[in-house]
């Protein structure tokens, strides 16, 4: 089924003012997108001429945090484990009819699916039948190597074919989508990955003389995240006599590098992290290292900027679009431990560079804010 073709008008509120009414949708159960959705709703509250509601799964790990949205919250039951995607699929028509009823009752102009779910393509039909646009945010063009979600990516991507507008968070993903899926250019819009505020950005810089530079690897540990590059980078810097400390925080298989981690004295928290634990890690480290060997864009970079941390990243995928080289971080010359080490070495050796990068992060907070992202989404609804 192709995209919904009708052009919708904005709903009029009782005062006669034109008002955009949107529903943010996220049916996942855990992960950074829970935070993304929460902050998007918080930002929407400050957008003039906008009334936003949010629909999330009651099985979401952070569902209780959404209670603050009161009547604007629509909670639906999905499933608690992977097998539930199939075993509970009989409930899709019930959920679809509930969603359509909410759209009509709330006079919703558009539903923005912040990350398509395995049920999204089926639910999109109910969105259109209720008279609303369906916009889908495509985070990746292809599955990441070693990512278990690749098993269902073909299903989640069906939602892109249903969407009136497909939003990407980087030009890199948009380019690959056009090539791989031959999406109509008129339906494809590139925005940006907004900053995520796990922790209020503190003023960083003015590090004490002789103080070790604390380097952070954060996020689920999967092959494409490049943990071996991170560890080899730390070893390279120490071999050159630099005082660096390192931390690895996230769920996943460390594998044969476990002994290497121990030998380097790396701080390790190898499990699923709460938002509070992520915020604590961001507070205690000086520099985020994004050592990916493959990427679309990175929520880790968004979280680092939200906490005021500069970033050193490899030059893959959309990562160089997120990090402005020499302004809020450094982009390594190549995807190698040596290139990452050279970038960190530059920060250690060049007087004032770390302070300047921290200032660069602060200066771009508004440009990369969730408020601006929501503003741009509303503009798409109004077009």
C-alpha cells in the first residue's frame, strides 16, 4: 500500500486560531528512544500553536515518567518480550481501532512515529483511515552488523512505505534510503539528531594541570560500535606517556577483550543502564569517544552534547554531520585506533583546545535542541 495522498488541513480550535494537533508515537519498550520521546513531548509544550499528545506502550520501561502529561497520554498494551510480537499480533486490530478513535476525538492532524515498530505498518492504515497524516522517522537505512534488531528490520521498514513523509536524522541515511528503497524524494526530509538531556549540561573546561583526561565509551556493546578501537586507542595513548583514564558503560558482550579491559584498568559497567546511571557517567567523564566502524547517526553523541561533553569520533556514516570538526569535537582522519589516539593527543597537547570545544558544544545547544526538532516536525505537518 502506498503513502496516504490526501492533503490535510490544520484543525481549528474553539477560539478560531489555526492549531496543529499531533500525536507522537513510540511503541518500543526500552532504550534511548524512550528518552527521545519524553523530551520531544516536553519540548512540544513550549511550541506556539501546537497541541501534542503521546502514545506509548504500557510495557515501556519509563512509562511512569509519562504520567505528567495527564490527558495527553495514550497508553496501550503491546508485549513484554520478542515472542510477543507474534503471539500478541491478534491485538493489532484492537489497538488500531483505539488509535483511530483517539485521533478523531483529539482532532489529530498528524501522527509522528518516532521509531517504527514491528506493528507500525499495520497501524499506519488506521491512522490514514482516521484522516491523519502518518510521518515516520527512519533512523537507519540498513541493519547494523551484529545488532539483533536486524532480524525485524524488514518488518519495521514496511512503515516507511506507508508514510506520507519519511524523516531522516542525517543526510547519510537519506542517501542510502534513496538508493536502497528508491523512496520518492518528495516524501523524504532530512532533519538532525536532537540533543538528549540525560544530565543538565555543566560548564566544562579549565581542567587542572596534570589531571588525567577521562575518556568514555557509552552505549550497547555491539560489533559496529568499535570497542576494540577504543581499547587500542587507550593503550596507544598510555604507551606515549599520556595520563588518560577510561570507562566502558553499556550492555553487551565484551568478548575476548575482557582481559584487555582488566589490564588497562578500565572502569566497566557491563549491563543495561538507567537514565540516572547514564547521567552519572556523563558527569564524571571529560570526553566522549565514538569509535564506530559503521554508523547512521549516534544517540551517544546527542547525549554527550546534552551533558556538555565534546566528542571524538570516527569519520563513518552520519557521524561527521553531528560533530563539527574543531568546533564541538574532532573527527578522526580515518577509522583506526591510531587516528582516534591522534585526535585525543591533539586535545591533550594544544593549549585551550578542550575549553574551546566545550564552549562550542554550549554555543550549538539551541541549534541542535529538541525544541527546534519539534518545530521542524510541525512545519512538515503544516506544509
